[in-house]
């Protein structure tokens, strides 16, 4: 049973054909904040608030400016979720560059943390702080197990550790990317190098080198 103070709002996709979708959407959000007086706002996720891609810096900056304005206007504590593009190098540390529209999004955020997949198991995740205005960012990460308790899927804390212990070895990461590229080329022979690169989260020249090696 949900607490009556918890208000869940969903976008009705049948009624989003406005000339200015973002303007109408933020107007509705302001109306709800005014009527309810809530002080905690969770946005899950920001791609629902923009018609254009939040990977574009200009669009991301506009979005974060609007959210920052709401935060100040209504005195909100705000949690904004954002997805990341596919990572081309799962053996590398997670950084702000892995966040779609990273530079613009991070400039307006007081604190940023990310959730990474651990190489130690399919149900293991680690939580890493990337930015904090009010304290020093810790070098360690929080390691958790993803499990379902009392009908809710969530994290169970296991330990603090270093991120390097949860990244894939470079050889394994390269092998995984190679297999993904080969499979996509087999399944979609008409796809361009750029299309395959976008799907695998890498760049076009790397895809070309992989396919060239396969042909030779």
C-alpha cells in the first residue's frame, strides 16, 4: 500500500501532440507542485521531458535550466535520473563523459552518482559518486546485490571496494565488442558502419577495423 503522500504522475502518450511539448509539460508540472505543495520531486527519467535527444549539449542545458528553475521556485529537493549510451569500453572507469549530455547536465547538478554493472556477477552493482559540491568525492564505490525483498526490487549493501575490482579485463571487453559488431553485421548486412557503431556505443573506425580483420 502506497503512502497517500506519494504521488505518481505519468505522461499520457495519447495527449502529447502539442506544438510546444516541453512548454506544456513544464506547465503541468508547475500546476501539480502548486496544488500539492510537495517538496521532493523525482524525475524518471529526463528523456521523457525532452522530445529531442538529451545527448545534445544544447538540449540538455535547456532541460536542466528548467529543472533548476523549478527547484528554486518551489524549494524542492530533486532527484533526476538519466540513462547512458552503450559503453564502448566496459573495462574503463565510469566518468561524467558516460552520461548523455554530460557536460551540460553536470554543470547544473549539485551531486551526481552512477550505478555500474560489476564483472563479479550478473546481480552485482556498484554505486559511484562522480560529483559533490559539499564534500570530497570518495575513491571507493559502494557494492550492492540486486535482489527482491518484500515484493520490491532493490539493492542490498555488501561492502565498499575499488571500482577497478569490478571492471572487465580489457581483453574480455574487446572480445565482447568484436562479437557484438560481427553479430549485428550478420543480422543487418545493409547497416552502415555508423549505424553499427551507434548500436554498440563505439566509433565508426573501430567497427571498420573489426570487420576488416574478419574479412582478412
